[in-house]
C-alpha cells in the first residue's frame, strides 16, 4: 500500500512538472509582453503629450512671428503723410484711399487666413482708438471707436511691431492680431496698421498637427507592441536555450533545436515632428516672399520710373554674370537681388517718389534711405540674408563715398557692385519726366569716366565689352 501511494505521488509530481513548464513559459511570456508594452506605452504617451504642448506653442509662435513681419512690411508701404491728413470721411473716395484698400485686399487674397487689415488712429484717451481704413467685407465706419482694452497690445503697436498675447474676441469674431506703427516722412507715428488672423485657422492647424501626432503615436504603440512581443520571445527563448542545454546534459539529447531572434525599432514620432517644424518655416518664408513680390508689383504701379526698371537691371546684371561665368547659385542670388534692389522705395511718399522737378536736400536724404528700408523689409526671412546685404549696399561707391555705409572697393559685396553698374547705366539711358535719357554711347562714356571711383573697374570693363555688341537702347 505504501509503495502504491509512493508511486502515485511520484506520478503526480511528474504530471505537475510536465504541466508546469508550458504554463510557466506562457505566464512569463505574457508578463514580459505586458511589462515591456506598458513601459513603452507610458514613454510614448509622455512624449506625445510633451510634443503636443510644444506643437501648439511653436505653431502659435510661428504665426505671431509672421504677423509681426507682415504688419511691419505693410506699415512701411503706407503713405503716413496721407494717413495723417485723414481727419474727415470725404477722402474715402480719393484715389489714394481706394489704392490703400485695394492693396489690403491683395494681401488678404494672398493669405486666405487674414480676416481683416485696417488702420487706426489714437482717440481722445490713451485707450480709445478709431478706424480710418478697414478692408473687412463688413467694415467699420470711418471714425468708429474701438476700445483698446479688448486688445492691450494694440497700444504697443504705436511704438514697435507687436502681436496679441492671446486670442482676442470682439464683434468681428475671434482673432490673433499683429500691429505696427505707420510713420510720416519725419518718422513720427501717426497711426497703427492692424492685421487680424483667423483664430479658427490657427486652431485647425494645431488640431491637424495634433491629429498627425496622435496617429504617429498609435503607429508607434503598435510598433512597440510588436517590439515587446519580439523582445519577450527573445528573453523566453534564452531561458529555453538554457533549459534545453540542461536537457541535453540530463537526457543526452543530441538534436535539441535552438532559436534566438532580436529586433530594435527607430523612433518614428521624433522624425515626423522634425519634418513638421521644417514645413512651418518654409511656409512662413513662402508667405513672406509672396508678400514681398506683391510689394514689388505695387511699387511699380506707384512709381513711374521704377516701372520696368528692376527687370531691365536684372537683365543687364545677368549679362554681366554670364560673361564672368558665375555659378548658377550666385547668379540666382544676384538676379533676385536686382529684381528687389529698389523695394525700399515702397516706404517713400508719392510726393517725393514721383516728383518731376529737382529734389531738395531733405527730399534726397529721404530717397537715400531706400536701401536701408529695403534691407529692413527682407530682414525677417533668413534665406534672403545674402540678398538683403546686396540690396542694402547697391548704392555704395568704389571710392567709399556712397551710401548707406560708405563701404570701400572690394569690401562691397560682389552682387552690389554688379547691380550698381547695371542700375546706373539703366538710369542714364532711361527717359524721365524732366529729362531725356542718354544715348547708349554717352552712357558708356559716363561709365568709363567713373570707373574706379564710382564703379568697380573690372565690372565696368566687362559691361562695356557687352555694350559693344548688344544694344540696350535703340
């Protein structure tokens, strides 16, 4: 009887042992999968939360930077003297007033997210403003009062480009607005320009990015589950390898089958966010570049002399660069700078810009500011830094008596020296309201006479050779 009981106990032990190993294997595998997946999931969720916070703040900051730049660029294009004279509603029918509204409409057409562009003057109290121009389809009346307490940063716009800290809600809806001072020719602030950006589009953009992040997070979690399964299988496989090794020793098993696999996954989420941030930067610059080109077109409409001038200067500059065999990238930069070299004149009043008689000293000093104004307009776009330098110094002289910096000789950027020759030559052969343009031969003699004083002698020699075979004025 004792032997029977002992045999049964031994049988139950063997049965328990044979049933225990698969259960232990399954239990350990499941535990490892759950633990690894939970660790990965918590990590991904924490990262996703942080990324969503960063996406929201980064997106809003990018929009704010764009609003400051657009407001500043638009403000310098407004004739501050005309705005200063807007005291009664009658000028609303004037050609200049309608031109401002048309210009605003073009900017709104270029960026569909801009809800309104307007000009306001300070009222009787510091916190009271009233409308002068409003491009909204449902515009405020001329002289309609607005309580600046609704958007405190409005008042900062009288001193510097500014933007609302938070979304503003008024009877025109919820917006994020940028402001910049409008100055007269004496540099005095006479009003502010305001640009309302649709808050819904900002939130839609944020939600879209958050949705993308959520999708990437879910994909990452699915990958993490797969990784957890593989890692758990790998760990359990190692334990089984040890077990089989023991079996080989105990049972002398000659053909034990062993398998080991391992796998790592790349963090997909971080790379996707990086691509999103790069996309925002390009879109801002594309928006700013499109606005700058709109300003160039506006300048050509305002200034009878500038009309077609920049394009012809660009052609002459390209001929010089072809002769010098410059590389494609440098040619593109200088050609773009030639198209933009007079963009600063957008900040010069019409009375000076289109004056048919001789300019006074004060008026000429104002005109001399256009390279600096042009450089300021391009300042907000990092990819145009080289073009901005060329624009700023295209009126420098080789002998150092030019403006705005008095830079000498080879210290003047190469692109500025090329544009200086092309710009002066085109100006000499062009007809003006108060004089007839020179012949090409006379203009060539003038370049020779000013070689090594006003102009780079090497560039002059190259251009004169071109002029021997090409006629720029018939």
